[in-house]
C-alpha cells in the first residue's frame, strides 16, 4: 500500500464503511452471506494493519 499513512487510513475507512453497510443490510434482511462479508470487511483492515505493518 505504500508508505503514506493518510492513504492507508482513507482506505481503511472506506473498506470498513462498506463492511458496516453490508453488515447492517445483511442483519436487516437476515441474509447470512451479506452479514459474514460485512464482518470480514470490517475486520480485514485491522488485521492487515496489525500483521503487515
């Protein structure tokens, strides 16, 4: 991702926001796949930052 921390924060925010939207939509419609994808998209940026940086 490069060494620019502001770009990394922006991408983390965007990916996490998409995950939150998917999680809320999946919960509202009781759709397990959307719920699981939402959780993964919210956790993925944290794990990448934690283990790759």
